[in-house]
C-alpha cells in the first residue's frame, strides 16, 4: 500500500513535525513481542516500550482476549453513582502493589489526567481539613507531568509551556537534579542532595502553610532519565512532613517494574502521599491512568462531606472503563505469572553495562541509568534537538525505535527483553551514532 501526504493530511499528529512526517511517513502496521513492523516491511526493535507503555511486550493474547470478553459482557458503564465489578478488583490489585497505606485508587484515562486529578485531590484534601489557603504547588525544572492545564503548569520543559501563557498561577519550580560533575555516573549520584533544599527555600519564601503539594518524578523521565541523587527524595519527604505539604510521586514512566520493583517509591525507599500512574498499567493496550492515595487523604475528603453527598466533584466519562479494567487485570496477571518485575531487575546489570559501554562515542556527552531505564545526551548540532531528530530517524531505518526528547535518547526495552535484544540495541546505537 502506498501512503501519500494527501492520505495522511487530516490527522493533526501530537508532538510531531507534521509536514516532515507526512512527506516521509513512519507507519507501524504490526507489533509482536519486542518488535514493530513498518509499512515498508522492515522489522524494528522497540527499545522504548512504545512510550514506556508495553512492558510485557506487544500483542499479548491474554490482554486482547480479556478486553474482547469484557466488551461483550459490559462494554460501558458509568462510574457516576454506578459501577461494575472489575474496577473494584483492579483497584484492589493496584493497591496491593503500592507501598504502605496508598490504598485508595482513582481511575482516569491517561497520565496527564492522573496528574490533574492529583492536583485537585490535594486542593480538596486541604480544604476539607480547614487549610484552604494551601493553593500553591511546587515542581521542578525539566519535569514532565503531562499536557493538561495542571500538568503543563507544573511541568518544567520550556517548549511544552511557552505557547500556552501563564496557565495555572501559584506554581514554583525547584532546580532539576542534573549536574555536570555527575556525567556518566551509574545509578544514583553521590552529590546533589542539597538541591532538595529548594523546597525549604520556597517554604521560607511563600510560607509552608500556602503550599498544597510537591510533585516530582522519582526518576525524571521525558527529559532524559535524571536519576535522583542519594538522599534527595528523602530530604523532600522530610521537608514535606515538617510543613504539612503533600508529596506526590509521578510514576507514570517509572512504575510497574521499570526500576526493579513495582514502583520507584519502593526502589528508593521513600513513600509519597499520592502516586500517579498510567502507561504500563494496561501494557498500553487500553488508555488508562490512576492516582493512588493515602488512606488519610481519602478519609479526610470523604468524611468532610454530608452523609449521602458527593464528596469529590471530579471524574471522567471513561473513568474505570470496563475494557480498560479488563486490560489492567490481564496485564497485572502477566506481570505476576511471568515474574516480569524480577526479570527486569535481573536484566538491569547487563543492560546498564551495555548502555554505559557507549561512553567512548564522541557525540555522547552523558549517560544516566537505573533499572531498565537509560538516557544519553548527544552533542547538539546547529539547532537544539536537530541531531536527536536525525539520529532517531536513522536508528529507525537501521531497525531500532528509541524515543528522543530534543538531543536526549531514552532507552527502556520491554521487561520481556533478553540479553540478545540488549546487544542489538547497543550495537545499533554504536553503529548509527558512531557515524556522526
């Protein structure tokens, strides 16, 4: 089949150079295991798990069958004053994976919606406990928290914000955690814990009683996998506890086994008050996200409302969609039956050895890695992001898909990947980047 610009024109594609793409499209027509197949017949190893979604690999029959069965039983059911059994079972299963008392789960349809939901829950919680003056939110530079208004506001990526004005007021950004002296450090850097003191500076500047929550990704994902310095997340937890600020971990990218355990919170030993998730929750087979909330937050919001009244005026038409719940339950079954979190942890040393083995390439200026996540930076060319875009396309032609943000490549193979897949990724990166 031939594809022309005219046949593709009606779709305004997200985060895409539309004119360039439609003149030379990269279309995926089939997927299975760790591979995609293109419309030209080439096989491409998916080295970024889609967009970090397909942790169990592509075309899982168990998930497809579960979704098909659900659609023929209950295809849709509103969760406004009604419900269906699978959403309650999925909430129970998710709560069993989250740390400590994050036992209440609010379902949404994406990571972006999960972040905006967490922002609203934070405001509702403080209002319910008589602290409605807490309307300020703290995030970080180089953070990515989705593309809805709240997530755009607390994100710290310039290009994601500059076209949209001031968006939400009352946002302050801590410094990001990348430091030149930590180039090519494997795992958590030894230096940089003092960057967490930015949160205390904002407490001193604005007053801790005005701050509702601090949002951070345990590992800053879309910006190139910035690994937290040792003690950094612990220090944020301390400051939040001292001033009644909620700590929210955005685990949309690093959740579900990517760091070697179910969530980054467990890998780093720091428990937040809320946790957002999406992507690998359904292995990318259905759109779904969620917010896991501490029992105390849920109880405070619910108990503040009159008996019989709606406690939180928030939700989406497709919150807890039956097909998405079926996909989520089937995905969690796969993770458990195939020990994929443990398999990812076992593959991590080999994977990181291979990624850090690229340090000698002249165009690579930094490598960062933890678990089955590795980010590398390329020396910029004439314009920021131009080299990354060029390398991304050349890797695709060479048989590897890697997500790029500007000049940063993000490698995150499926948890089902093996050493041979890692070898293919590393060898192709060396071949393509080595050519300049």
